[in-house]
C-alpha cells in the first residue's frame, strides 16, 4: 500500500483537490510510505510545482525539495540554484539560478539505470525546469531506491531543520518511469486522473 502523509502540520493538513499546500519551514513536509519502493525498479520521476517564499535559515541557505535519505536528494539554494546528491557523496554540480523566489516553477527530476552493474557512469540523472532539460549527469551507482530505503519526502531531508522548504507546493507526482521532456510538458499544467500509466503517488 502507498500512503501519503503530511508531517508536523499544525493544525493537521488534508489533501483537498484544487488547493496547494503551504509549508512554513518548521519541518512540515510530505512523506510517501515505503510501500512505494517495490514498484520502483530502475527508473523514477519526481515532479512538483514550487513557489518558494523564503529561507528558514538564510545563513544555511539550502532547502530540501526531494529526499530519500542517503539514496538521493535535491536541494534549492537561496540564490535559486538546484543541487542534486546521489548515492554515497556524489554531488552533481549546481544548476545555476533556475528557481526564482515568489514565482511558480515546475521542477522534475528523472533518474534511471542504464545497466545494473556498478560500473563507471552506469546511471543518469536529469533535471527539468518548466519542462526544459537544465542538467544531465552520468554517475556510477546501482539504482539507490530499495525496499529498506528511508521514506521519500518533499520539503525536508529528515535531518536538518534548517533545510526545510518554505513556500507553497502543488501537483507533487511520483512515477515509476523515466519521463521525457515531452511527457513532462504534456501534462505539467493540468491535473491528472490518478490512474495514468506509471503514476505511483499524486
């Protein structure tokens, strides 16, 4: 079973069609249960609309968009850049100034394994902003999402309170396929039915 939780919300929040969520940076975050992991093989796509409004810690200067513990994370930096971390310490070079403050931006991260061997550059990670490919990085890592992985979260990495996202989020989607730019652009501005092929959480 795949369950979506809203953590540390006061009062508790419930998902309502037609409404976005405001996260105040005080460790409020969205968590998707580990029941999702058996459905993820060699590919995953994460999507969301984000409207950053500030930073809980300007000095720290980093907020979490997506995280799966040690497996991977996607961070927003205070100057609008996006930083991606994959596996044991593989930091993807920042994609500069792509997510402005107080403006709606669509973000999608795609990861897939080209070959299931821990060899040089066997996997690929792509970052799309508003449907356009902004960053593509090869890395050496067997696909990191496993049944015992930490929960998949949006808005917090579960470790640093200073890294919690501050702003509005909407249309968070998790797919078991590596979506293309055409796929992403095709439906990023419309609501889904919920039964689309490969859609795991919405």
